[in-house]
């Protein structure tokens, strides 16, 4: 990737996603912002007014994820995706935090960079896939589980797609709607790493787990090829969509 890029930032109506989209727009990139509903899209009218494109989809609804992917695929080629959208509680944890990033990765064919939002809490997740409700009909998995799964998925993409850069980023405990007003980490530092990894022409690393622009060691399951394979099989079986060869 070099120069101006076309970048999708999911979950960009507030917090880290909005900050990331705003920065990328200021840098001169073509940005696609995402809202889960038309009502929520009103919060980013200033970004669309500055030229950002908009996609609306509730990531808890798999049909809407597919429709969004079709809409995006029909447009100009996308160079990178920041998978920022996430929820911290409720039955939608797995669909939003894991299944939606998986489907967008598998269905969008042009992108050369992916950044998946992780969390230090992934280290407390369980590397067990039995009983995971991928549809979101029940609270089968915790937030920590979901972040372990998506961090391992990022590593799996990096290992299988040699022409694609895929990384996971822990933004820290930052004062957003999800993090809460008492969060102690720096909001600015919370989005700089993903901006660099998705848009900097000199950023060539893949398969990393990052915190404030430094690589760290993730949960051991993240880099376990057997766990990665099992996760991909489970996601393919649950969605009917395979991660294509590239």
C-alpha cells in the first residue's frame, strides 16, 4: 500500500472508531465509515460531510453483514479494514466481535491490510470452541473469549495470506463509551497504532499483537496452528463461508 488508500473503519460512530476515521480523513485517505443504524449514522454526519462514504449494517445480524459486504464489494476497491466495531456484553458478543470480522475478511476480496481490535482481556479468554453460539442466541462466550478468538483469527489470516498484512491491536483501557469515564489509558495512543498499521506505507509487519505501537506476546493459543485451524473450521461451519485461498 502506498500513498492514498481506501479504508473501511467499522464501528466508527464514536470512540476509537470515530477517532481513527477522523485521523485517516485528515491524512487524505478515502474513508468508509460504518454505523449500525441510520439513526446512529447521524453521529458521523460531519465525517460524511467531509467526504467519507457510509455503510449501515447491524453486525449482530448476519444478513446485514452480508448485505454490507455486497455493497462494499460493488464499489471502489478497498485497501484496508480496521475491524473496530465491538460490544462488551450481551448475546451479540460473538456475532459482532468475531463473526462479523470473519465474514468481512472472507467476503471482501481486494483489501491488503487488516487491523483487528483486541484487548488485554483476551489473555483471560478460554480457548475452547465447543458450545460457542456463533448465532448469538445465548451468552455462550465472554468478552475475553471473543477477543481471544478474533486475535487468533488475525494471526491465522497473517499465516495463510502471504500478500496481506493482518495484525491485532490492544488499544488499552481508554475513556470511550465502552471503556467508561474512569478508564486510565490515553485515548490518543489508543488509536495511533491501528492508523499506522492500516495506512503507513512503511508498516510492513504482519501477524503482530500490538499495544501502543509495541509488539507483545499474546495468549499462547493465538499462535497455535491447531487452534487457528479449529477456529477457522468452526467459523466456516457456522457461517457457510470459507476463508478463501490467496
